[in-house]
């Protein structure tokens, strides 16, 4: 069975929604009219990520020779554009000697993973499952 | 920002907030679930830390 033009338009909009929701935390919910939820995500997730950087956490590189580093990088990447802005500005080098290094990593990784959950939630809302 | 307890509280607050907002639509239910999760995080961390107390690193 061939997909109709309406189906293709809808799936295209869904992909765009998910990309927007990933790139800017909360953007998916704001797009769908869930303003309060969107604003909470828009403030809380980048703030959590920024705290992780302030605690001298590290933005891990995609190093496939070390699977745990690659997984941490994937989790960091979940925060979207904030990751690239922080990396572009030179943040996230990480200071393993800092007392707060591991805390910083936990904040950075969990902020990224929470944003992935937010993207999935926005997808569910768009499909009318919630 | 070097207090372990403060960072633990901050972390628990952010995670509880995001989970509660994802899981519930009503503000009252979000506060209830978020508060429960936050209390659960803190209580479990304190209980676990006391359980680890007898074991020296």
C-alpha cells in the first residue's frame, strides 16, 4: 500500500518536530501548544547542562575504541544545540582533578538523556497518545 | 558548589521536576509526583550512604 501525500506530510512534520525538540529542549512541546511544559524543559534542561559545565564536567568525544566514552558522548549529544554552543565556546574540556568532575559528568549526561525522554514525549503527544 | 549533599539535592530536584512534568499533565499531580520522587531520591541516598558507612574505601 502506498503512502498518501497527507501521510508523507504528516511524517515529515513529525520528523521536523522531533529534530526541533532535540535541538532546543522544550521546543516540541511549545510547538504543540503545551506552553507550561515546554517552558519548564526550556529552562531546566539547559540550566542542568550549564551546571554540569560549571562543575568542570567533560563533553566526551565520540571515541568508538572506548565504548563507555562513546555512550557518554551519545548521552551528552542528547541535549541538542546547547552541546554545540558549549563545545564551540570551548567549555566542556573537563578537569579530572576537580572534586566536582564526576558530579559535572552526571549533570551533563543526565541532562542529555532527559532531553531524549522529552523528545519521545513530544512525539507521543503529536501522535495523540497522550 | 562543592558540597556533596547540595549537589545531590540539586540533581534530585532537576530529575524529579522533569520526570513529574513529563508524566503528569495536571499541575497539582505534577507537584505531588515530583515531591514524592524528590523525597524518594533524598531518602534512598541517605539510607544508602549510611549502609556504606561501615565499609572503608
